[in-house]
C-alpha cells in the first residue's frame, strides 16, 4: 500500500467490498492511502466473512481498513455501516456501492 497515496486522509465505504469488483475497488482505494470500511455479508466455505479477509489483506500491506457485516437491504444495516465508518475514521469521503444479490432464474428466449 505504498503507491501514490493520492487519497491519504480520505475515508471510504465500499459495500460489497468482500469479493469481485468491490474487493478490487477497496484494495485500490487503500493502495492510494484511503481508510476503507469493507462491507460484505458473504462468507467463504470456512464460514469466514469475505470482508474480514479483505481487511486482513489491506492491513498486512500497511493500509487501514475495518470490516462491517451489515446488510445494505435494511435501514438499520445502512445506519450501522455509516456508524462503523464514523466511529473508526470520523467521516465518509467516498462511497462505492457494489453490493448485490445474484439469483438464478431460467433464461427466457
């Protein structure tokens, strides 16, 4: 996490930040110096939250990150995500919304 540091001092929230595009964005923000809240409700096969894995990856590289496991689909979840950011980093400068729910359905021709 020692690149340009153009976002040093900024605080970011990335919903859906535990995997896929959200994970990539969270790591990129941290590499630029942002402090990042990684929000994700997903878990791996060992029942470990994806968000916790990304936080570990960021902090192992010298970045600042904290996990949040609340659902963006509820008002209380949204409030808790905001509270996590303000409690740990004082404010939110950047919000990236990558949370999603993939459901399978038959293809209609």
